[in-house]
C-alpha cells in the first residue's frame, strides 16, 4: 500500500518534462508551417482568380462594338464600328515594393490605381477594380512589355495580344512569384491560353 502511494505522489521527472516540451515544440512548429503554407496557397489562388477575371474582362471589352466616334477625330471620316483591345493599364500598385512582404490597399480616388485610364485605355476601359487589400501587383499589358518576358516556358502573346498578370513576394525574400494569362487577336477573335502560367510558385 505504501509503495502505491509513493508511485502516485512521485510526479514527473525532468527528463519526462523535457520530452513533453520537445513534442509540443515540434507540433507547434509543424502547425506554424502548415498555417503559413495554407495562407500562401489562399493568396496564390486569389491572384490566379483575379488574373482570370482581368482576362475575361479584356475579352468582353474586345467583343463590344465600339462607336467609331470614340476612335476617329471629328474630321468627317466615316467607318464601321470596330473591335479594339483596351490599351495597357498602369500596374497596381505602381511600385512593386508596396507588396513585397506586405499588403496594399488600392486607392478609390479618381484617376488612381484601378480608377485610372479612359474609355479606351487601362482599368477604366476594362471596367475592372479591386477594393480590398491586395498582396500582388496586378498588370494588364498590350503588345509589349510583358512581365512574363524572359521567364522559362512563358506563353508570350506577341504584338497583337495582351497579358493579364500578377507579381508577388509574399514573404519578402526577393523570390518573385509571377502569374499570367495571355490572349491574342486571331482573325478578329481572341484566342486565350487555357492554362494560367505560374513561375516560382511559393506553395
């Protein structure tokens, strides 16, 4: 009876406590890595979705029949209505450093960020905007200056095409993740890449 009471009152040894602490530490480290990976995956998925939306809006705007008065000066020249790609947009944010390891809140001011452009140019032409904080720099380029230029396996659209893209550095380690989808005008219609190209995926 006395030996049983002695065992019950003995408690934990230092070695047992150290083992428990080590196990808890390992589990905590794995949980932190898992949460970070999950958050990065969610942010990448959001960027892919936004790039897809920019691509669809570019196609929609091209398919519109634009009034020729928007295109020709008032010189008496007449022509049939036509289809046009919206011209390039200013990247948002304008400085990549604004999303390097941090998030950026787009401005709602007229002429700023996604409110820049005109009826034939940039974000206003596309009718695209984001109001919530973003972790990527978003761009829409037509004809040249593609952000995917020079990246291995990147599908360049050429001078008659466009590129919807996103560049991010989620953890601020100078390793850029580039996400793009491209399209090109072929015989009066837009042909787009079925897949979204991703370079240096941090997932």
